[in-house]
C-alpha cells in the first residue's frame, strides 16, 4: 500500500505534527459519530421496554377477561341451541307420531295388520310377539285379560310400523319409538325380546313416560319431555319425549321416543372448550346428567354423583339461585380455585348447560408472556454488554478494512492501465464509491473501449480480406470450368482443380510460372499454338493430351476499379477455360443428321416433283402415267416413313412413356396380329412363326407391334434371300423372350456397339434408304415397357434379335397398376405400325 500526502503551500505553516494514520482517524470518527449515541439509545429503549411490558400485561389481562366472558357466553349459547334444536326436532316428530297413531288406531278399516302367527301367550297370560319380521315388537301386559278385541287391537297396531321405523332411522339420537295404551299394550321399534325384558303384569299407565302426558300433567296435549329414568327395556338411563293420543276426549294411549342420555352426555363431555375448561349438563330438578372427571374434583368434595343436586349447594348458593332463575348468564365461583362459569338453558327440556373455566388458565398465557418478556429484557442487557465487547473488536477491524478500502482503488486503477498496455482493452468498470476515483476509472475504461474498437476494425478488415479470398478459392474449386489467375507481376498465383484435371499435372508444377512460361507449358498439350500466339480476348483451342478436348479460352484483365482499364491500373488477369467437346460433338451429329435428313427428304421429294411435272404433260402415254403415279405413291410413303420416325423419336424423348397403355396381353395374340399387319416385301417368303407359348406379358400391344415391325423391316431389308423366323420362350419366371432370326448380310463386330445410336446406319453407301432411327426407337420403346433388346450378329451369316418382356404374375416385381396409371392424356397409338429401316 502506497502512502499519498497532500502537497503543502509555500507560504502555509508546517502542519506535519497534526497528521495521523488513517486507521486512527477512522476509529475516532466511529466513536464520536456512532458508538456513544448508539449506547444512549439502547439504554433508553430498554427502560421503555420494561414500562411497556408492565402496562401491556395489565391491559392484556383486562382484554382477555372480556374476550373470555364473551367467548364462553357465546359458546354455551351455541351448544345449548344445538342440543335444543335436536330435541325440538324430536318433539315435533313425536307430535307427528301421535297424529299418525290416532289416525291408524281409530280407522275401522285398517290396511295393515300384523301376522297372527308370530303372536303367543306366555304362561303368565302375556300376549306378545316371538319372532322378528322386520317391524316392531308387541307386548300386551297380563294386567288385563287378553280377549278377541285386544288381539285385534294388537294386530291393528302393525299400521304404526312404517312411521316408527322412519322416525328411528331419521334421528340418530332416538334409540326407540313406541306406542303405549291405557290397557298396557306396548308396540315398540326396533324389535327385541319383550318377554325377557318386561314384567308380566307391568302396568304401563303408572310410569312417568305415560302419566306425564295425561290431562292432569299435560292439559295442553302437546309433546312433553320426561326427566331421565332407567329404561325397563334395558336401554339404560334415558329421557323420553311423549305425546298423548286421544279418541274424542278419552286418552287412548301415549306415543313416545326414547333418547339415550348417554349420547347427549358424550357430546357435552367432548365439547372443545378453550383454556382447559369443561362442560356440565344438569336437569331441571338440579340432577347432574353429564359431569367429567375434572368437574367431580371441583364439585363432589362431600357427596356422590347420584346424591349430588346442583341447586342445593350451600357454598355456592348465590350461583345456584342465579342458574336456576335465569335462562343464561355468567358468574364467578371459587371452588378449589377461582373459576369463570357461563350457562345457558335448553328450552325444550329446561336443562342447563354449564361451561366452567379456571381463571388462571385464561390469564396463564398473559402471565407467561410477561415473564418471558421480562427475562428477555435482562437477557438483552447481558447480551448488550457482550455485544459491545464484540462490537469494539469488529469496529476496530472495520476501521483497518476501511483504510485499505480507500487505498485499494488506486492500486486497481494502476492495474487497469497496465492490463490495457498488455492488450486487454476491455476492462470492467470497477465499483469505487469515491466520486473522483470512480470518474478516473471510468475514463480509463472508456479509453480501453476506444482502443478495442480501433483494434476490432483492423481485425475485421483482415478477416474480410481472408473471407473474400476463401470465397474466391471456393468458387474456383467447385467450378467445372478451369481457372488460372495471373497477378500483376505476371506470375501464376492460382489454378483450380478443374484445370489440373484437364492437364493432368499437379498444382505445384504451375504455381509461380511467368505468364510466358505458363503458355509455353500449356501449349505443349495443344494441337496448334496459333490461337494462343494471337492472344485474343476469346479463342478456341484443341487439347491433344492427356485426352482430346476442345476448349474455349477467355482472358479477363482485372483492374483496381473493377473494370478493364489502362495498363497502369492492371492488377492481373483471369483465364477461364471451358470444355465444349460434348457440345461440338452434338453439333456435328446434329449437322450430320440435318444433312442426312435433308438428303433423305430431298430424294423422294425430287421424284415426286419430277413425276408430277411429267404427269402434267398431256402427251405422256397412259401406261407411263400409271408407272409415274406408282412411283409418286412409293416416294410419298417413303417420305411419310421418315417423318413418322422423327415424330416417334421426338415423342419418346418428350413423353418418356407417359402415353403408353401398358397392360397384361397374350404374347401369342400380339405376335400373330403383328405378323398379319406386317406387309411382307413382294417376291419374299412369309415369316416363319414357331409355336408360341400362350403367356401373359406386360406391354403396350401397339408399341410392341411397332418394335416387331421395325425388326422385321430391317431383317427383310438387309437379307435379300432366306427365311425370316420368329420363335419365343420363357427365360425365367419373370422374363419372356421373342427372337427374330434372319440370314442376311449381318453386322460387323466393331459396329455392334453403335447400332442403337441415333442416326447410325449399317449401310454406309447410302443405297439403302433410311434415317438410322429404327433401332434407337425400338430400344427406347422396349425399355419404357421394362424390357430390353439384344442383338447378336456375324457378318455375312445373319442377325439374331432378342426382345425381352416382363411376364405377368403375382410374383413379378413389376407393378402393373403403377405402370398402367401413366399419363395417357395424349393418345398416340399407331394403328398402322411404321416400318423403318436402319
């Protein structure tokens, strides 16, 4: 780290004694500006914290008490209403049961009767049911003699089974539903063994679940609830909702539903009460219906649960009177410890639901929070002491770090300048918080970027020059034409692969040669140096080796302004050589064909014109007129044949078989028809046809007959005597052959490879008429039908022509349907196959 000191003025007093190290200056600044104010603020905050804790604890207790009172009141009211709604629904159902029972039992014509076979008499005179048929059970007490009228009444009570079953299934609280009569008839659902549960002489009207519904106890004749009792049917402690059934003003009986108190007790004991509270359920007389273990510890200090009556507690008489007199409310009572008690009435049965919560539980969380906050405050004081010990150490380290932080940017700027000097122009902008140093660093970064841009421009120029050279080299390499580049110093700088292929030399043999040396070396391959010596802008030259070629040479001078200009601007020249050997051969062949066609067309035309003029002379004899007309007709047919051959060949080239009608044909029929249609020359024996196997082949019948006519015409033309024979045979399962044999002049062996070339003729003398297109047309036609033509010949002995055809069968790879779908929009079938000569 370097030390920088500010220069002092010449006239200023010497202040060296006031200088101090950077770390000491930073440390003093921290103490004055940060540490002392921070300590004062923290002490004040701790004092405020203690005061706030005390105040908030008191307010929280008050608020929590109000919230607990409201919550307990609401909870008891909600739970009491919930129980009351269930019991009210049962009361309404009981009223409905009473109405339906009166209707059924007072109906003189019942629609439902019980099965008398399931009724029996006990030894004690009880009339009862002994089997379950899905309905209710019947018990007719022997307190009264059971006669015919009573039995009919028992059977008639079966009409109550549907509503008894429906009520029991609809309400989970209802354990059983029943109908009791004044003469001790009991019909109850669900079914159970009544004879084992009831006393034989049970007098039903003496039980509270009957008499509490009579006129004395229930003058309003509505559904009423009994207090809890022990069920004689074995269901344990229960409460019943009962309703009277009158016939006129006579109490015929009482209907009722039994609600198991255990179900309601279970609900009360399992109430989700906050602050570990519990619920109590007491009857209208003060008996305890439901009390958990926690309640027994609070209330049953000197009594048992069976003997305990809530309204007779001397220690809490004020609370007991308030609960007994008021439907709902909230009060405080001291049991083992202070408790908050909220209660609410259940109007349907006048039961009381109580919720008891210890006060300590309500405020426990608040006191615990207050204790924790106090503990936290002392821990904060202790922690603050440790904090300042650590903080002093960290602060000192931070002061040392800050002294380095101020000097390090200068070192970083020095490193940036050195890196730019080494060619690393792109430098990141350093994050320096000091404004002046940040501006200096930004200027250096900007300078580096400008240097980088200048360097990029230079590199791009180099790359563009190299890319241009590569593109030019690629064009030269892939071009089929030969290129030679000679620079402004007249030295060969570039030859492409096409030129090396023309000359057969390697690249190093040409590069570096002078312009004169290049032409001297190149003309060693030429037949004539004259075109090169003239040095025209464009000329033709004929190579002799490594093979005979005809080339066109074009010389283009390259100038600095991209166009041919004065010598002073010359940058070199580009020589382009193109192989036109094939084009020249085609031109020569075309010229030969034109000449031959003109000759062939001119001969018959001359004859036609001459004899026509002769016929126009009126003095010619009649016999000579007929001979002249015969000659005219013959020459016109010959002219027509030449034109037809040219048209056929042109059609084959243009259509490539798209107008063929390829299908399956019998070869026997096709050959037979072809021979019949062929016109055998006069004074010649007819064609000898060997027996033909009746085979289906895939051909265009008319086109194949045209090929046969061409072969037969050539056979008769070039064989002046002897038989012309046709036979056929299958080569294999897929190929069939038709062979035509003549005994004519034959073809020389060196001429056989050329016989299918266009315009080639076997007769070089020109005495035999023809255009040299017949065999060419025949071979192209056969190949378009997926066949071929092969010729074997011995000069002076004769010729054998074999035509191969695809056989039609399911194993043949030729797709007949695909072939037959060729475009046949232009119907070009020849109804009369032409006879051309070769």
